[in-house]
C-alpha cells in the first residue's frame, strides 16, 4: 500500500514563517508605532544620503515632466485641427499622387477619378497634410490658367513635404528620446527606488530591534490613549545576548543597504545618458525645422514670381 505523503514538520513551518512573514510584521508594526508617535527613537539617515534621495526624486520628476509632453509625438494627429471634417475622398491619396494623376489626366472624368480614386493607404492626419489637401482642393475649384490655382498647387505639395518631415521627426523622437527616457524611468531610476526601499526596510528592522532590546516591548504597539504593552519576561535594564546579536545584525544590514543605495543613486545621477537623449530630441527637431525652412525657401520665390507676373499682366 502506497504511503501518504508526509506533511511538513511544524518546526519547518515555524522556520519558514520566521524567515518570511515575521520580518515583514516587525517592520509594519515599527512603521505603525512611528506613525502613531510611539517610537522611542528613529535612526536618522546621513544628510548626504538624504540629499541624494532629493536629487533622484528630482531626476524622476524631470523624466516624467518631459515624457508627459513628448509622448504626444506618438499621436500622429496631435496638431490636426480638431473641428476639421475631411471626407474619405479627401484622405484617399497623398497630394503628390493626386498631382501626378491630375497631370496625366486628359479628360475631366480622368481628373475627377484622380481626385477620388483611393490609394494604397490613407493620407496622414497632420496640420501640414491638411493644409496641403485644402490647398489642392481649392486649386482645382479654380480655372487651370489662374495663377492662384498654380500657386495653391505648389503650396499643397510643399505642405505635404513639410508634413512628411514632421512625421520623420516624430518617429525619431518616439524611438530615441521617448524610448530612452522611459527605459531610464523604469529601470535605472526604479532600481534606485528599490535600493532606497531596502534602506527603509532595514532601518525599520533596526529600530524595531533597538526598541525591543532597550524597552522590552517586543514588536507590539498601542493606540493613543491606551497603555503600552510590555513583555513581562524582559526588563528595561536587561539586554539578552540574543537581542544584542539581533541589533548588531540589523545594524550591519542597514549599513550595507545604505552603502549600496548610495552607489546606485550616484550611478543614476552621474550617467550622461539623459543628456544624450536630450541631444537626440534637439537634433530631431533641428532636422525637421531645417527641412521645413528649405522647402519654404524654395516655395516662396515661386509664389512671389506668380504674384509679380499677375500684377504686370
């Protein structure tokens, strides 16, 4: 007959509880005592450590502030007019495609088909693309020989080119700046936060051990207006060898966690990565505005020439 699996010994269960649950309970009760103003003492962290914490918090907030705005670059239509109602036909093809098809059209029906026939994918919804579509649509409401029609068509093409440059900028910002800042926020800075949490846990454990050794109160606490509970086995003037070892062990753990957190926070603060990321953001914006300036510099003389020719005709 098969034997039933043996249950774990009560001693092992007790050890598992002591090694996992009890430390958490000790820290939690020490935290409650501090919140209720019943802690006899609270180990103070060094001023240099507290200054590092402030700087890491500031760095975290700086990342969050920037990402709150730059996350909009992932939204193609962030500058698209909110009240604009473009039809499916308006968005059926890019401006360049429509202009090319219109140029090849020999009859009014072919021209109409060029404006309405859908393309392989919808045109982007950005302010510049919308300006271009409006300009092209307006141009073909006028007579082909009208200088304004010619100017509007040229403006439509230029607007679409600027819109494409904007989309290229957005993609670079999303893939370089946003991705890097999110990585820093969710890894490096989060790692520093975890190290700080370890320090806080170690401090609570240390102060709980000190309180137990000094006052004989164990890990208990009392609510305001009630008398503090005391362990009748211990006395204020006695400190067992076990309690002394517990305090020394907690002190070593606290010092070790603090030193580790200092190193982690310094590494987070000293890395030049955020500056590299900001340089990527600026470069993406620079290239976009430079490209836009080039497009408009080429367009402006053409529009001016059409204006002059109309004035002298």
